[in-house]
C-alpha cells in the first residue's frame, strides 16, 4: 500500500482497506506501507494498532528521499497519476523495493 496524505485524511481510507484485508483472510499478512513525511505519527500509530488487533504485521517504508527522482523520471507521464502510485512504480522499476 502507499499513502500520500498532506491533509491527514487519506490514511483513514488506507486503514479501511487494510482492515478489510485482515478481516477477509485466515492467513498471515504483512502490509508494506510506502509513505513520505505526510504520514503523521498519529496515523502511523493507528495503522500499527490495527495490525496488532488482527495479529498481523505492518512494515513502514519512508520513500521521501525518492520523490525528486520519481518526479524527474516520470514528469512527462504524470497525467493525473497520484504520487503514491508513482512511488510504487518507481520502486518496482528500479528494484529498490522487492
């Protein structure tokens, strides 16, 4: 999952998705959450609490340092794609996160 949350409201949507995943599986799940500095400590703690509640795991990956590289690499292709989507694409293409 990826979160870009400058208003502090998108994390709730990601939390609902994460909860749905946890509630609809009987298997161990590890959520890899790509984020930048817009993820607040409060929202980070809410994600952790949700994972603990369901006996699941969440790993946080701060990709802030990749923002300029992403923007330069895909500047001509933005056409409405969200930055969190671009984080996932960039990390996949560069092999920085597998």
